[in-house]
């Protein structure tokens, strides 16, 4: 089990049509040695949670630039829990105010990366903070 590569689902929830950052992160995570599933644009929280379960993801990375982060992150987490996958690590990034970062972390979001975060820092964080699910 120690040799299992982490499976990371990268998703763009909501109506935001800007996915360049998500694609950059997905590629960096792949190049960093992780298995990456990119779901594409305009995913509903239900689609994301279902894909995470179906793909046996260890973590879900959400990219939100639309301002709907306080709705989308908690809903994805609720749906993961509902599907028996509350142990899937949820992290994300986007244009998220510092006050909301604190609130999201209080809700169980593991980490938020804001504009300017390096791909190296994200890869390092995943390596140090995400474990394979049992």
C-alpha cells in the first residue's frame, strides 16, 4: 500500500469558465508523480463528489474564481460525506478572501492556495498532507 500513487481529482465547480489555472495545477500534480483526473468545466458539486467516489480519489482540488466558494466548497464536502467519502482531502484555490479562507478551513477544507502560490508549494503540500485512503 505504501507504493500507491495518490489519486487527485481536480475540478472546476460552477459556472466559471476560466480553467487555465486548474489545468496548470493538474499538469503540475501529474508531473509531480500523482495520478490526476481533471473533470473539466462547469461541474456541479454532485458531479464532483460522484467522480471522486467513482475514481477512488484520495483528494479533491477545487478551483473557484467565480466568488461562489462559500457555497461550492461546503456542498462538495457535504456530498462526499453523504457518499461515505468524508476522508477525501479537499483543498483548492482561486480568488478567495483571507476571511473566507479561515472560514473554509474551519469547515474542514484542508488548504486554500490563492493567486501567486507556486506549483512546487502545492505539490509539496499534497505530499506532506494527503495520505492514501484505506
